C-alpha cells in the first residue's frame, strides 16, 4: 500500500448521478450516471473521456456549482457547498472566466482578497505567481487583451493564489504552447511532491499519462475503466528490448539471431522515435539560445516560493522523511523527461546485461513463467551471439 | 468584510463599464442641468416650480430605471458569463456576493442621485438669486416654493354614510314606483350615490357658506398660516374655466369659552371678495391667531360668482393650511432621502428577479412588477365601481398591494415643488410599508434562491 492509498480521501463520490431537466422538470440529459470514486490525498487523479462524457459536470458537482440528482459527494469530509471547504480548493475552469477589464495583477489581487489574504501577502504572492507563469511583463495589461495561452496562465495563477491543498484543473494545458504545457505539467508534479492533491481533466491523453497516478475513464456519464495508470497501460503479454545499434550489419546480425532464436514469436524491430514535444522543446531551446524575441508569454520562471515552502510542522516533517516514505513508488517523482532518461538508462543497462524487462505487478505464476522464459532466452542469445 | 468589499468593488467597476449605464448617465446630466437652465417663459415662481418638478421627477425616473437595470445586471452578468463560477468556488458565501452587489448598485445610484440633485439645487438657487425678479415675486417664491411647509387637511366628509343614505333613498324610490330592482341596479345605485355624495361635498353653491374644520394645528403659532386651494367653476374640468369670485372667512376664537366649547367670530381674510381664475391654485395668508387654544381652525368660504354658478372644491384641491417649518435646502434633502428609498426598493426588486431569471427576463419582470403596483394602486384609489367586475378588480388590487410596491408612494417631487414639507413621519411610513414590508421580503426571497440555485446551468455561450 502506498502513502496515497493509506491517506484519507480528499474527495469521495458515491453513486453520483446528475440529470439535467427542462423548465417543466422533465429529465432531458443524464450527464452523470451513478459513478463512484475516491480522490486520495497527495495523488494526481485524472478524469478522462470524450466530449459529453460527464467530466466537466463531475468537476462542477465536486465544486458545488451543480447539485447531484442522486448520490453523495464529500470534499474534505464536508459538503462541496460549504464555504470552509473552499478555503483549500484551487480551481482552473475549462475556459477563461476572468474579468476582462482587470489587469493581471488586479485579477490575482481580487481572487486573493476572497481568501482574506492580507495586502502584503497578496502582493508577495502575486509577484511570485506572475513570475512563475511568465506574465511578469504583462502584469499591468488587461486580461481581456491576453491571448488564450496567456489567459490560461493567469487562470492557473489565480488557482494557486491560496496555495490550495486540492487543485482542480479542467483542461489545464488547453490553449498552451508546448512550453507552457511542460511548465504546467512540471508544476503539477511539483505540487504533488508537496503533498497536494490534484484532479485533472484533459483531452490530451499524453499530458495525463505524464502526470497522473490514477485515472477514471468516463463514457456516457458512466465509469468505463479506472485504476492506476501503470496497471491500465502495461501490456503484460509483450516484451520490448531496446539497445543501441552501432551499424547496419550489427542490426542485421541481431535480427537474424532473434528470428533464429524465437522462430515462433512475431518480432518487430524498429527505431525508437522522440516525441514531437521533445523535438519542439529542443527547437525552442535553440531559438532562445539565439536570442529570438517574442511578444507572447515568456517561459515561466521558477515555482513560486510560497508553493515550495512547507506550510505546517507536519509538512516540514514529511519533507524531512526519506523519499520512499512519502512518494508513491509506482508514480513518477521526477520530471517526465528525467524519468524518460532514467528509463532509457535502465533499459540500456538491461540490454548490456542481456536481460529482458519484466512488466510490473505480475502474478507469482506469471513471474515464474517469465523467469523461465528469461533464462531460456538468455541462454539461447548467448549461444547465438557467442557462436558468431 | 474583505471579500465583501472585493465583490463590492468589482461589481461597481462592472456596472460603470456597462453601456446602458453610460447612456443613462449622459441623459441624467443633460436632464439635471437642461431644465433648470431653460429660459423662463412665464412668471418666475411658476417656472421654478415646474423646473423643480420636472427635473427631480426626471432624475427619479432615470435613476429608477438605472437601479432596476443595474440590480439585474449586477446579479446576472457574471452568472451568465460564468465569471461567477470562479468567485463562488472561493471561500465566500453567496449571500455575501448577493448583498455586496446590492450595496454596490445602491451606492452608485446614490452617488448619481446626490450629483444630479446638487446640480438641480444649485441651478434653481442660481436662477432665483441672479434672475431679474420683482421684490414682491421674490418674496412670494420664498414663501410658496423655496420653503418646507407642514400641511394640514380639513376633516373629510363621511362619504360612505352619505352615499349609503342616498343609495337607500334611490332604492326606496325605485321600489315605490313598482320597478323590479335586481343586484345590478343596487350596484348602480351605490355607484351613483357615491358620485352624488362626493359632488355634493365638493360643491359650493352661490352665497351659501361652506365650512372646513382643521384640527391639531400648533396653538402657539406666531407667523401667519397659508391657505392653498383651487376652485373650478361649474364643473371639475380644466376646459372653459373663467374668473370667479369668493370670499374666505377665518374663525377667530373668542377669549371666553362657552359651555366648554370655543366660540368663533368669523372675519374675512380680505377686504374685498377675491377674484381668481378657475382651475388654478391660489394661496392666501391666514392670521396666526385664528388657531384656537385646542389647535382648531375653522375656515368658511362663500361663493360670490358673478353668474351665481356653483364652484367646486374637490378634496384633492384643498383647502389646505400650510405652516412653514423649514427652509428649501432641508426640504430638498428630505426629498433626496425619499428618492434614495426609491432606488433601494428598485435595486432590491431588480436583484430579486435576477436571482432566478436571465438578465433580459429579469428586467422585463421587474418592470412588469412595477406596472402591476402602479395599476393596482390606481385601481385601489378609485372611488366608484361601475359593475361587479370592477369591484372584484378593486379587491384584487387591494390584495396585490399587500406585496407589490406601488411607485406612486415614493413621489415627493410634487410636494417639494409646491413648497410642502416632506414629513419624516411620511418617510418612515414609506420605509416601513414599502421598503421593509414589501421590497425587502422579495429581496430576501431572491437571496435564498441565489444561495441555493445551481450556477453552472446559467451559462450564455
């Protein structure tokens, strides 16, 4: 059991249903139909689903903007409509619902006032947040003049003004450029490290895959699948071996060896590809290095200090504990690109040792079979390569 | 309070930015300054009275519309654009949001009201002080227009008993003549009887003195009182009115008291019969010693029309006795207070409707509500009902007035333009019966709905 699994749930949804009715009270649309899930403390939880699957309705129900037709929701053990519950919630809506005539600074000041923050505290946080989302240069520009991406960034900043324990992000990367997406994902992971709980909805599955611990997939207002990302995505009956190929002849040798060694298996050999995101980030990084100017949002600065600073004794204590005690082993605790590099390193070392990766969470019986298969394969591979 | 003021400020900014508001402000400024600045084409006293009446009534109209619009706009605009979603997910109660917006609307309208009324007050005073006005007219204006005078009305005739007696007599006559009298006939007789009773009370026949008794006047009054009235010649229509004559007599109490009752000597208020134009208001001074020690004043009028035609003095046309109690500025300030109560009421109505309706529908319903109040008040004030349906309408109107605010109740502009005091007691009555007991319950219902409604369903894309 991970710490997240042990922790008390931040939000509990039981038998939740929401039916939209017309003026006469006749049921028209069943947006959410009897769903159950828990969002545990310190996890990144994702709600996925196609358009009209009930994601946004569920989020609005959790926020108390809509009321359930049936079922229960508790957030921090209370009704989502309770004012005190909202003290610890940060919300980024799907669209920019900001006041267009306020400047970026006034916008954050306004939302900060609603959290009863003192004027100096608000000022300090506003400066840090604007720096963090890369809008320091646009602090006195009206939000109505912002591009969609800039409005999204200020939306993220307003959601963070109270240093929330529970952050609800509805399509957080929508409208952001890849740099912004990366920054948002980094921010989410940083907040997760601090023990924050995050609920994300997104159509961009790759974004969700990078950051979330558990997902719920909705369709037609019902849960079609839910669980830990690793459990859901790992293809247990297939194995991938990755290593560097110095030249064509070596590759050919390997191909022949594998075909000869595993005549019954269907073996696919190809070149791994970088993701477009990685490639794009490299291009931009290069452009920056060449000092190419831009009038849009600058890349964000460092994470706001107050978001990095533990708030309570418990949090300080938690930050001092060994990492494995506070992190979820199955979830990434480093930035995705670092994780990817680490994975590549791991795979390389495995291939150097001529071993094959074993999918996690295999049963004892599976493990036994895999071990046997692995031993056989190693022996045959050694024999084949050695023979050449 | 921090979050209250945050909402207050944002709502104020949002309202000031609305185009409707800006257009109304331009109209308000034009209206406030334009009418008092017009070139007077009649006697200065009349001009100032009319300028006061129309400019202040116009300001009330503009600000009333503004209060309704802004009340609806403040509540609905950010609900429909979903900006409110980001507010209510913060730790602030919806009731605070609702009340802060109500206060913001009230504050903005109060600000505009003060500016507009200051402009009118300044313009009226400027015209009075710097105009070429004869000394006599100037004094008259000061005594009749730019003053606050307490109003005393005479004891009203008992129309109900009088009309019942007349109706009974008509019914008896009809039955005696062998007519088959049904319910409709009885309603008809009652209506006619009431008309006759009122006409009889208003009529002044030639050379027959008619008497009015005023009570509760201040016994120690030192300065003269003012008598204000308007007579019609032959009939109560404005058309074909002409000059006529009458004489007023005031009962001067004797020193000795006979049998516990004060005896009066009636002395004419003028040395010769008064010549006046039918259909216009006239004012005349009454000596202060006409008030008896118990506060009673008795006035008599004798019709001396050259053609011996009857004169008519309806209850709404006087006679009234007026006693100056304060200056124009203080009376004007009291009217401003009444206008502010009007704004509060309309603001509350707008907010209440907007709490559960869309912006356009809420504005429409608010005006519908006000129209219902105006018509109900008008209907309930009728003194005759031609048929059963009308009588049903009367009771329906009375019922509606239990919870609907009639706007007529807030009209203090005609009082100020006539130099009549806007009584604090009257203001208190308005506050209690119109603001507290009628508008505020509606506002409270709106608050409950606003607190409990689902917000995310009201999004205009």
